């Protein structure tokens, strides 16, 4: 078992101020793989002090210096790529192939996306009225990240900090701290000055809240549940920090009768199940035009029953376990709620899949005849659970799609390009995917409504970490 009890503060690995061990479990075996420490407010304070001190000089480095450091980090990440993929498989349970092709790959993509954006960032510009506008690093940032796409979230927050001349303290999820510690090793090797990046493990209510409340933190960037995002915002309010939030979703996927039904429905189901359904932008509400509803139900029944869970250490397209026992219980409760509310079970259902009694495995589950008032249509399940809802008209589809507290992603499947654009314009969501159009690195990621504030990735992601200063000169004589 790995001993990972130290924190990375001021350029070195240090012991926690108070010993407080936590075992990290492998979700497929339920066995401990490492021991880490849970940090306290004192550890956070020590890290914030280091970050504050480093800000004085790092904020004044040039873009060229920071680009050189980021290029180095990219080379190191590529060299240690397989280690990152294996770490995520061990602590999250993401299957080997998925870890390598998706979970670890985003670490390269986002870093490259930010490097490209930094090269085009205008830090000084003349406004049409003659004033000068400067963009400056906001300061010391507190970063809190979840377990579901762990290095994705770390890269989306840490890289813009490093790129803009900010400094930070990262508190990753206590369920997946090992990939964050590996990332810290890479940052160290790349040669970023001591104190620019600091890492303290810990839980949300102690270490997380201490970060949000700390008077020397200028900005909080949070990804996770809407519940915790609200807590971070409240904790940050007394010191008027900027708070950016990337929260949950209940993303609609509108399937019109004129789409390539077989191909689009199959791909949509697999996308919903990807990462065991633990993605904030998963297409979890499939809205289906009534004229093709029976056909879609048949495809969903077949694809759902063919979907397989399996050992994450094996190559293949199977899905792994959920991250933790808590998540397992949450997902079970929502599957049971779906049954109790009268939705029709096409595949899966409550309980563990046969042969997977150990590990937090759940059955890939599809419900039909769902209506948008049911819990499975309103709450983020965060498991491989799809709800199918029929509709009659385009107008009704838009209405159901927007009838949610969330607004992260939306999906449209149609053979009519004009309809695709017309519907996309009416959906209250930060990202609309048409006929499988993927999210590309460098494009903004984020949501409307209770899915959050701010955008991550590329130029928009950099701007979130910048202050704007206007310099006024006297009118020319
Ligand atoms: P949380 O939102 O609780 O966890 C995300 C991060 O926030 C973790 O680092 C957590 O710390 C931290 N945190 C929790 N509470 C606070 C707080 N009061 N102040 C500061 N930081 C805090 O997610 P859960 O793990 O509990 O998952 C619950 C649900 O959240 C899921 O079922 C899913 O619906 C949703 N979720 C959404 C994500 C997204 O990407 N939108 C990501 C993860 C979850 P720690 O866990 O270490 O205590």
C-alpha cells in the first residue's frame, strides 16, 4: 500500500500539522491502495501563505516564461501518461482503455488548449475611447475538484492559474487524491517556482471550507455538486471572492424522428453510460418523438441489455464500478425511486450485476415511459441510468428540455440542419451537441442556471482567472 500522507506546500512534500489518516479504496476490490492525510484549516493556512508569498514574484513573470514552463509540464505529462491512466483506474475504477483514451488524454488536451489560448491572449489593449485596458492575474486561487473526471478538472483549473500568473492551493476529492499528487510531482519537475502550486488533501467540510473562507484567497474555482457549490459560494461571500462553479447537470437529448435513429440512439446510450454515468454533462434524459418512440424503446432495450460491467484492469469497452459505497447507495436509491414512480424498466434495475458482488458495480439501467416530474428525470443520478421521455412536437421537446434547474449540456439528434440550429438556439444550456458533435479542447465548458458560473478551457478559461484594469490618461492637449 502506498504511503501518501504528505502535502505539497511551498515546493516540497511536508507532513500534515496533525496526523489524520484516510485510506483510499480501489472501488472494484473495496481494498485500500494508499493512505493519505486529511488536512485541517492550519494546513490550508500554511499553503495559502506560501501561495500568497509566491504571487508577489510569479504574477510578474512574462507570458514567454510561463509558456516555457507549461510546455515542459506538457512534455512531462506525456512521458508519465500511462502512470496517470493507471492511477485513475486504481482509484476511480475507470476501465483501462477508457482511462488511457479519455481520462488521461484530457490532461494533454486541456493543457494544449490553454497554451494555444495564452499565445493569443491580449494582456494590454487600447480601447476605442483611448483608454488602456490591462488584464492581470486575480491572485491566490482556491481550487476544489471532484472525483469523476479527476485530472480533467485539475487541468481545467490548475493550468489557467499557472498560465495567467496566479498561484493556488488545490484540494482534490478525498476519493481520488493520487492522480492529483502525481500531477503535483509533474509540476515540481517542470520547475514552477516554490509556492506557485500547493496541494492539501482533505474533505470538503474541513479543508474545503477553510479554503473558501480564507481571507487571503482571492478566487474560488469549484467543480462538484450544486449542493457543495452553494456552500462554497456562501463561505466565500464574506470576503467577496470571485467564485466560479462547474456543477451538476440533467442534460436533455432530443431525438427527432428524422435522425439516423439506430446509430444516434445507440451512441447516445453508450455516451450516457460512459464513465459509469459519472459525468456532469451526460445525456441522461432522452426525449423521443412519439412516431419513433417504439423503435427507440426496442433499440434501448437491446443496447441496455448488451452493456457490460467488468474488471477495470482489463482492456475493453465495458464500464467499471461507481467510485464509492456512498455513490452506490445514492444510485440504488434513485433506481428504486424510478421503479416506485412507475417508469418501465427496459434494462438493469436495482442490485449488483451477477458475478460482481464485490466492488461498487451497478447494472446499466434504462427506464422508458418516464415523465419529467419523476425524480429520475429531475435529479442528477450520477450512475449509468437513462430516462426515456416521449414528446409530440418540437415546441414540447424544447419545453421539456428546458424544464430543469440545470443547464449544462444539451443534445439534438436530427437529419434537418435548420431544425438543429433553431432548436440549439432555444435550449438554455452552456453547450449543445448536434448529431454527436464532440466537445473540442479550447472551447468553453460550463453551464447556465444551477449548473454553474463561468467557463473553463481555452480563452474563456483564462479570462476567469484575470482581473481587468483600466488606465485613464488625461485627454491629449
Ligand atoms: P461533492 O460536491 O460533495 O464533492 C466535490 C468536491 O467538493 C470534493 O472535493 C469535496 O470534498 C468538496 N466539497 C464537498 N463539500 C464541500 C464544502 N462544503 N466546501 C468545500 N468543498 C466541499 O460531490 P459528492 O462526491 O458528494 O457527489 C455527490 C453528487 O454530486 C453526485 O452524485 C453528483 O450528482 C454530483 N457531482 C457532480 C460533479 C460534477 O462534475 N458536476 C462531480 C462530482 C459530483 P470531499 O469529497 O473530499 O469531501
